C-alpha cells in the first residue's frame, strides 16, 4: 500500500498545470490543432475529472459531481466509466467556458484537500498517486499540443511561458560508442518508488552484444542526412515510412523551415529561431529515426538495450543525455511484458489497451516534469508521431 500524498504534494502538481496554462488566452485554450492533440481547456478539465471520478466518488459519502455533463465531456478513453466525447472533436467544445473549467478544478481541489487532510482517501492512496503522475503526463502533453497549435499560426507566436521549459542543451563531446557483451539481464521496474503497470513485472531478457552511441543525434548531423538526399532515397525507409513521407510531402523534420538565406530555422516554444546545429534533434517520427539510423550504418536500440544501459549510466560517465532532453525512439513494439496483468476496473484501462501498433520511447524530454522519469519508464506512440519531443540515439550490433 502506497502512502497517501500530502495536501502539499497534491497542490504542487495541480498548481504547476495552472501555471503552464496561465500565459495562454481563452482562445488559445480552446483550439485543437489536429486529432492527436487536445485543447488546453480539455487537459485542465480531464485532469480534474480524474480525481473527481476515481477519488472523490469513492471517498465522499454524499458525493455529487460538480457538473454531471462533465462525466462524458472530460472522459478520455475509460469505457467502463461511460460515454465519451470523441477525441477528434474536443476543439468543438466552446462551452463550457474556460472560466467554468477553472471553477471545476477549484471545486475538485477544495474537496480533495478535505479528503487528503482527513485521511478519507487512504483506501485509494494508490489511485491518488496515479492521478498525480497522470497529471504530470498531461503537463507535458499540454506543452506539446500548444506548441503544435502555435506553429500552425502563420504569425509563429511564442508561448509566453517558454522559460518554464529548459532549452535543449548543446550536445557534449564527439559521438563515441559504449559496448556491452552478450548476456541475460533484467529489465522492468525495481524498488519501492512509483511505476506504471506497463513497467512490470521485472523479467529476464537475453541481449546479444550491442553498443549505444554515447550521445544523441544533433540537428547538424540530421541536416547532413537531408543534404545527402535522405528524404529522396526509398532504400533507406521502411515501406510504410516511405508511404508516410510521400503522403505528408515530408522533406525535413516537423517545425524546421528553410529561410530565405538557405539556413535552417526551427519553431520552438519561444518562437522561430535559427536552428542550433549542436542541439539534439527533436520532433522526428520513428520512420525518420529509422531512416537516419540506416543512413548512418547503425540502427535504433531495443528498449531492453536502452534500459540495460540506462540502469548502469551513473557508472558510465561517457554515456550522456539519457534523460531530460528528448524522448528516444526504440525499435521495440509496445507490448506487454511476460506475466503482465492489467488492474481491475476502469483503472486497468490506463495502459494495457494501447499495446498494439505503437513503439516504445525512452528517456524523457525537456518538457517532462522534473522527477517524473526513471530508467524503466515506457512511453509509447504510433510510428508516425512527431509532435512529441522525440529524437534519436543510435545503436549497433556486435
């Protein structure tokens, strides 16, 4: 049984979400730029909905929802809870107004403060912990989604709170390789700290000899791939990736733009700026990552290789940028670990139902809340996803 978070711990997470939304206008908060993204207003409402639905409903003897209509409006994918508003249509929710959603959050927070202070939520402490971790995930999604929205605007406006997200650090040192010999290793979460159910159970895997690049691929290195005709050579691309590249008319990473002087520019949360050739590459799909790896004479790591290396990283000073820069694509399909069992009830829908047609990313990004990541953390997205803060670490066999 996990310890019940304190009111202070709860409040700190909830206040950061509001702080991330604070620089945005009501119009910013309502618009949905594509079906895979969600409006900021929906993120604010959904994260309140989680605590109302899974904590307050279980703890308050006289429970009544703030607004019964919100049960469907802010339900994401929990079929066991009831009806859901279609994800691609979240941007049509001009009502309720942003002020009403903020009132909803305030009401839920007042009620949560009472049940946390009284200990009423002790029986669902694990759900409260999950809810806070879930909200941190939405903090990152809020940033990725608002970045895509602002990029769609021809004025290329900056997110006024860009200083709340640390800039990508220039890549240290020339690229080198760290090697491991073959053997049986264990992966999956270990210890008493929080983990999601998809990080369990810890289990053994056999790894052939492999090597990981000691750092991430940079913008400058990827620009060389473009200059060498990487986007024009079907031999470098997975068949599905080549179809995607043609359908999208993609000739460079998302958010890149060639300026009038022929120099690359990049759209960031701080607006459009000159591309930093030494910073880690970000916002590429699995297809692009895989094509670059082939062009480089390398490959993408498996998630087992990545986690095995990351678990030893504190002792391997030459292995850098494992966390807090960009999510790193792996070649591993997102699937259950041996012995995985989804939890009972609606909470069991959190991860297991998505274990199909997606790939695993590791490492966290500059938009990931501090302290949210760990070596066993498994993020996952479709191969075409590139609006997330995703980049490349190369691997080799043998």
